C-alpha cells in the first residue's frame, strides 16, 4: 500500500524513526521520541494518551497498557502486540517510575511531526486537513496500524474488522470503517 494522506507505510515509518536525530531535540532523547512513535503505532494510541504514559501504566504480563480517562472511556486499556513486547520490555527496564516523556506536550510533538513531514515529504503530515478531510497529524499512527492489520501484517486473525475496531478502541465498527480504514474501490478490487 502506497502512502496516502491517511496512511504511512512501514517503510515510511522506518524513515520517520531514522529522521528523529535530525530534529536536534534538546529536552527529550531521540530514543524516547522514537519509542513514543512506536508506542502510538503499535498500541494504536492517540498522541496525548502516549505523551501522558507512566512506566507503571504498562502491564507486560497481560500485554495491556492502562490509559485512564480517554476521549471515549473513563478507564481505558490498550493492547500491546506480541511482536512489540520484547522491545517495549527492554525499553521500560531502562526507565525510572513516572512519566516516560516528562515535560512533553502535544504542541511540541505536533511541531516535530510537521518538521518531519516537510523534510520527508509525507503526504499525511503536509496536506492540510481542509484539503484532505483527514485528521492525520497525530492520528496517522492509529489510522496506519488499522490499515496494516487489515492487510494482514499482524496475521490472518487480526484482519477481522471487529478486532481492528477493538484495537483502535472504537465503540462502533462504523467509526473504524468510515473514519479510519476508508476502504475505497481499489481496496475492494484488491480483495476480489
């Protein structure tokens, strides 16, 4: 699947991670910013959910991350994919209790992704929302993992729309279909 205004391919995601050191960030370590992006993608989190995470929010044994009050739920939890568990566990072992990204704000993260988008010419981060009709600056990781799951990147069982919707923590499957996956004629032709 090619990059679009509502999708970042795994190849582009790797380029984003590799570009982080070029931002010359002073208040956060490059590896922390890279891990934030990975957590947002793998756990299908909204930016503010990832920014506010504490080390104590992760239950690696049950493969869950506690999110507390989110946009739609009072006490929300996200799933941690098996493939991400080892890397996440190693990262968390090196962290002190408390916030993983102390002092980080959404505004700062928004600035980083804008700079990365311009430098790497990422459509999802350079096309204005008024033109694309997509809320992609911070939500691109959630939208991308949903599409990657549908393509089978996480196995056949993960291709199920109900599973994708649950991983994105949507109350209605229609939200997943209409606002995140946005299946078009090309997707239907590819499936057939």
